């Protein structure tokens, strides 16, 4: 460990008031009697009014660090070396009373799941007021302050929210309440641990906007933890990149993201689909190898095993945080060469073009699905017409509740559509339920679910899982089956030794590979991918996306690819359908959807996504929340939130049809495309 | 069930993978994550089934309640199998001259009103109860699991009809149901097994149904449907292994109840028939002499029942707490 070089960012910044100072912090967890280091020699400081971002993939120690700063480590965890000072007080020296007052007044924390941060059986008002009562106000004063606090987080009707129970509020609203509570005590340091990860892109954008404006008002220092680099780039002045418990790079956010000086940061940035990157051109790179096991302490650099630049020195000598510029450090012996990190995958590959001249493989006409909830009719899908052609990827995007997953389940036959819906595979009608479909049809269409933990039977071995599909779908037995098994395992880039393991023994990426292998067992014509990478880290996501693209090229399958992540969809999809309240709002080639003219809803979605590429589109604020599908708005269902609603009133009364506005570009909007083009300032 | 509930107490880092010596080449671009199980000495999180079983076993071995329960149960099992060989006297034929003797050096637990050695009767009396109770519980668990799987998996009308029948039967106390049954069919070992098994099946079906309802919503069931698996395959091959934890807990808990129920039925005269030594029947035939001060004739069989029930419950609680961590 380095002692020869002082903690990063010292020097002139020390003279400023420092809110949080972590110096050479080690955190270890005691598991079965042995200590495992989860955080190792981490030093950074957060100045007053500064916003500091911690990024890194899951298991890198970000949350552990946050817990250490609030001294909320679980009972088996402890800061085993180094010190953390908040407002000049050494945390280790605080007694329980001082700790209480620290948490009540100095440091506040906002967690990922707002729903779990609030007590479900106590009204919101009581819970918010409690913050002020702890600070010493009377009940009446506290209630008044609670209302004021909710106004500050831009809740327009605080009275109603205060009277509500948490389950009656949306995720975005709850997160506002939690932020209001965190800011209630006017803390010096606000820790935000993945505050927007559980939220939709449009809601995420709102919350980020809110946090930015609150920062200006409250002058609070912020520690912002996220796995999403673009969010950190948008929100933070300084950033620390964590890998395997170490802070591998630290510095001003824009410098770190523009000129990364550590191979891990370089690799991580190359895993994220950015503008102009497609599955065939400017392919995502991947980070080879695996995160070290928790507690494992390699002799040299923690990243050496996965680093293409590593040599002998890296495996023997732990790199200290080298200063690599003003206020910047990187823990890499060869930081000057880091940007030259060789790619692990080729940049350009040739992929066959989809066959869009032939008859569609899948054809949906007038597909509708209405759920009945307590005698109320809740339409989840309304009149969906889609075609999927051989070898293409149709991306399906929309906020949660837009009907994406319902469409996937209807297509594969897990949910029966309403009568009158027509589904065809290769020109032949599909029965509404999978159990009524022929074996040919079943094997022709398979699905990859979002969560491999739920999709794989945790009591079955990988071999059993894949074998079963080979038996039932491909009709193989004996030696033939064994041969196919080996082939499939190779093609999803797993190894034979994984076959005997159970899902719990595999990492998230490997689990999703098993799911992919299972789906490919019957040589499907169509594969429905329902958010297959949203539960995965970016480096794993990149590998899975490239694998899907390669398998598509090899097997000529058609994908219906569902994702809430527009970057991912843009990378993989040939055509895109945008769903809102169960209706297709826009349907066009990926190119057209991203260049415009956009449907106003698509436009809002696009503008909501934080980007690493500097220039941000002008943010379009969607007012209000997605309406309940049980009572869809009259006329155009999007008019309640549409920033481009026409003044003539037609949007409120008449639902526009899904009309072709350009060849191959359909849209459900009253505004003519030429006008949209002008409004959206798209050059011709 | 055990697999997913097995979590390391490390809060933050989930096992995302671990490097090891024989993993793929370090530059395999698409190898992502590696089973921590193979990392061995690197201190990785091992979550293999065998490891979990071994871990559970070790935890049980370190749990005092479990050890106490196991030792007690083992003692009664030894008595049930070899009791006749080492009981100090013949438990069935006593000496009529030596009736109602208080505990002494030659009769540690005294003798009963027919001059039979109480210690010998307590030792040998473990036999029938230890045959009937496990068999009845096993039967109940097997039938209950099947019913619960069908109820939970098919849901709807099947679930409703079976559910109402279960409610109707369970509205009556277990002993009353058994009582009616035994009166109708006549007491015998087989009757006891069947009647207790039947009542327990209904109770266990409820637990299994609840567990199945949670499993049914998981995507691996959808995946099985999409490869045209039969209902029986989904229930017994896909779902059953995942609900085995609650079933095991239910079995051990019910075993305690079964012992108690059999003793009660014997006490009421509808269980094991005299002169076969039996705790419940012995209490029944001796408690009237309590007033006369012959306490030992009732106390020792009662203690035997209590110790066996306590032993089984200690084991059940320990297993449950290990599985539910």
C-alpha cells in the first residue's frame, strides 16, 4: 500500500473548508471469522458546496464507503484503518450521542429505493415532520416546516402528499419526499446512493434537475454514488472511479471522462453505447476477465489481471495514486499509456443486413390486451400493429407501464391477447396461449427475461437447464443432444466446466448467458429480449449486447428487443417502436427515430437521457406523471404531458392515427412532420 | 429454497465473480464473471449446493438446542429399537406382589398398580409412538405436498374447492377428527397412521400452496411453459425442489404434533391398545391413583412424552432457523 505519496487532492484544496475527508480508509467485513477488505486505502475529500461522484460497477465498494461515512456499516463491518473526518470531527471518536447528532444535522443519506426508505404504515406528513421534531421543533412548527420542505422539492400539492401513505405515491414523488427529508436538517453533506436508478428516464431527469437546483439553494456538499457514468458526468464536479475497493482514478469529472488516465476508466467508458456506435460500426469494447472476489487482495495492481497494459511490475507492485494533473490522481504505473489501452474486441464487424423485402416473420395486427382489475377495464395494449423481418432487431422503448412487457408476453403466448388480435409467425396464425401452439411454433419463438435469477431454476444445474430445452424443443437425445449442448455453450462463450454449476454459483453475466443458451436451444426464428441487460453492469452489458449481435448474424434470428435504455436500443436495433400507454406512438428505422422529426414523446425521452457526449439536448420537462392506464386521457393519450400540444384543442378531443409521415416512419401525432422538424430545430 | 436465501453476511459486495488460476485466458473478451465456487483458496464466496448443505450442517452442529434435541431423540430411538433387550424387567408381566412400589434402588421409577416396572414400561413404551408418528407425518407430508402443489399451481377452481374442504376439516380440533375416525374404523396402528396423516396432509398442503404461489410467478415457470412441459413436470421437477425447505420445516414441526396427538389418543383409549406398553395409555391407567400418592406411575410416562416432544421441537426450530437465515 502506498504511503510514499500523500492523499490525493491535498495541497491548495486543503486550505478550503473540507466537509468530508477520508484518509487511507480500509473497510473490512468479518465473514466466517476472517476479515475481508471491501475498501482499500481510499482517500478523497469533499469541499464545501462541492459535488463529488463515486462511480464503479457493483461490488466495487461504493456503498460500503457511503456507509462508512455515516458510520452505518453492518455489525460485521468496520473501518479497519485510516480515518474519516466530517466537519473536522473524526468519526471513530464519536460516542453514540454525537453520532446521533451527526446523522441528524450534518450528514443525510438518500437511498436507491425510495419506497423502502419510508415506513409504509405511517403517513408521509408524520415522517417528514419527524425530521424537524428531532431537530428540536414543536409538533406544530414541524408540521409547518414539513409542508415547506415539500414545496422546496417542487411538489405542487404538498397537502395531499403529506396526507398520503407511501404506497399511494409514485416512485418519483417518493424520492422527492425522501430528498426533502434529507435536506430538512440542512445537512453539510448529502449522500445520494443511486437515487435515480430505480426510476424511469423521464423521472430520473426530473429528480436530477431537482437535485441540481437544490444544490444552488442549499449549498450542500454532495456525495453522489452511481453506476451510471453519464449521470455522474452531469451532476458532479469531481469524480472518483472505484474498482475492487480501490479508488483507481480521481479528478475533475469532465477531465476524467474526457481523458481517462486509468485503464479501468478507459475500459468502462468504452463499454457504454454512445452516439454513432452501432452493433457493426464502432463496436462496444468489453473489459476481459472478472472482478476479484470480495476480500481478495492481489499483490500488485487490483486491475492487473484484466488489463492489457499490465506487465510484471503491475502484478508485483501496487501502484500509488500518481498525480496526473492538477487535482488528479490515477493508480496506474503506466497512466500516460492508459488511453492507448488496446481494444479487447474488434471495432468493426460485418453483419448481414436484415431481410426487410421478404414477408415479415412476425406480423401483429390490432393486438390489444385489456386486464380486468376489480371490475375495471385496464387497457395495457391498444391496437398494436408491428412487423418483424428476418434477421432484424426491432427495439421497443417506453417508460414503465407503457405495455412493453405485456407485448412481449402476448407475443410468446404467456398472456392471451383480447379476441380480435391477430398474431402470425411465418404467415400462420398463432394461438393466443403457448400451450395451444404447435411445437414448431413454440421452438420458433423464445424469450430472454430481464432477471436471470427468476428465469433460471435455482435448483437445476446449467446442464439440466439447457438439456431440457434441447430435449423438449429440438427433440434431441443422447449423443446428439450432448453435442448440441457443447456447441451452444461454446457459442454463448461459456465453458464446459460451468455445466455442472447451479445459477447461484454464476455471476449475473454468466446467468444471462445460460438464459440466452436456453433460448437458442431450439434454433428459434424469433427471440424476444425483455430488458436482458438492465440488471447487469455496463461491462457485462457490453459483452452481452455484442454476443446477441453475433448470434443474430450467425443464426439469422429476429429480435424483439425491449429496453428502457435508449442508448442500448440505438446500439442494437434496426427499427424502433415507441410505446406509450399501450399505444405505438412512433415506429420507424432506428436512424429516423434518433434524427427526427420525433414524436413529442420520443423527443422528451431522448432529452431525458443524460449523455457523456458533452452537448446535452435541451431538456424537455414532461409535466406530471404517466396517467393511469385505467383512465387514459381523451384524444391523444399523451396530451396531458405533451409540451407541443396544439392550441386548437384537437389533441384533447381526437386521438391521432398511427400515420406514415415519411416512407417507413409512422407517428401518432396531429402535428405535421414539417412543423415538428421546425420545432425541434432539425436541419433538413 | 436454501440456495437463494443463503446470503453472505457481507452487506455490500455480492458475488459477482472471481478470478482463478484455471479460468479462461485473461484476455477472453467475452468471458464475464466466473463462479466464485471454483476460486477456492482465494476466499471467494462459495454458494454450491454441497457447500450450503455442509454449512447448514455445521451450523446445526454448533447449535446447542439442536444438540440437546438430537441426543434426547437418539436416546428414545435406541430405546425403541433395543429397549426390550436392556429394560431391567419385563414390561408386560409384572409381579402382582410388588404393586405400587415407590421408586427405589431396585425399581428406579417404582412399579405400577399391576406390579410392572415403570422404568421398563417407559423404555419400551417409546416403540410404537416412534413408529407411528414418523410414518403418519411422512404420509401427511407426501400427500400434503402433492395437494399443495396442485392447489398452488393450478389455482382457480381447484384451489378454491380443495381450500374449502381443508377449512371445513380444520374447523374441528385434530383430536376430535381423529377420534371420530378411530371410533368408526376401530383402533389399530394403521388407522392411527392414516388418520393423523390425513389431518396433517391438509395442514401441510396449506403451507406448500403458499410457497408454490410465490414460485409460480417466477419466470422459470414461464420458460417451462414455453417449452411445452406438462403440469406434472412443472410441479414436481421445477417447483418442488424450490419449496423443499418449507416442507422440511413443516415435517419436523408436524412430527412433534404427531407424537402429542398419538399420546392423546392413547390416553383416551383410542390409540395403542394394552397391554403393549405405551406412555399415553399408562398415564390413563395410572392418573386415578395420583390422589393416593402414587405419583411416579403418572409422572415418568408424562416426562417421557414431554421429553420426546421437546426434543423434536428443538430440532425443528434449529432446522427452521438455519434454513430461514
